[in-house]
């Protein structure tokens, strides 16, 4: 992926859009499913990036399909995190960076079965406008966990920021209704 970005930058003197990178990656994975002598990819990739059109989060399937999401979780026991994010994703656009990290940690906590959330079992990476991609160190993550009281707190972070008027409740109810008529999950773009 890095070489694709470097080649594009050299050829066109601009940065490769995230969507185009994901399409190229999906095409390579899809070719492996068509040829009998090629072994298909065995992993899905979660690709997040920032370009001129904004922030993007894509999931690449081993089959060569790709989907854009507002929020996504993958791996074992990821359904609990997906359910949490489906309930809260509408508030993500108005949330601060700290609340987004807090929501991510809450979603991760939802996947744990009897384990306590600590910095030794999770990694937090951040990318944003004017902020290059970086991974937070374990001490910072543990401080965030302690500050937000993730381990013992039962109330979700987005619930604190949600408006208490009737309009806010109606919006939350619409998010809980499930997939739209088009057969897409509510977090799909």
C-alpha cells in the first residue's frame, strides 16, 4: 500500500485518495479468487485515511469486496462492538476527539468477556486534519482508560452528550430501528 501511494504521488504530484487505494487493494484480492493457482487472501483489512474529501473508513474483505463505514469492528466477538457503535454512530460527527476515543474504548470493552480493559490488550491510533497518523503509547491509553473510568463505568459516553429533549430521543429511536429499506446497515455510507 505504501508503494502504491509513493508511485501515485510521483506520477501525479498529489496524494492518492483513500478510496482509490482501497479499490486497488480490493482488485488485487479479487484476482486471487478467480485463479486456481493463486491462493486467496485470508484476512480482512480495515483501512482508515484522510484525504481532500474527508475522513474515510473502509473494510476490505478477503473476497475482494470493500465497504465504506462510519464505524466498524472486526475480529472475534466484534458483534458486541458493532451493536454499540450502531446505537451511537449518529453522534460521532459532533463528538470531540476525546469522546470518539472514549466511544472506541467503550465499544472495545463490550467485546471483553470477564476481562478488564487495560492498555496491554488494546492499541489506539489517531489521524485527523492537521494531525498525522500516530499510535498512542500504552501509558497514554491507560491514562485515558483511568480518566474515563472505562473499567467500571456502566453509562455510555455518547449518552452523556446526547440531548435530553424529545427530538434527540426520536433520533436515537430511528437509529435503533435497524437496517434501512435498501438493505444496508445504518453505519454504511
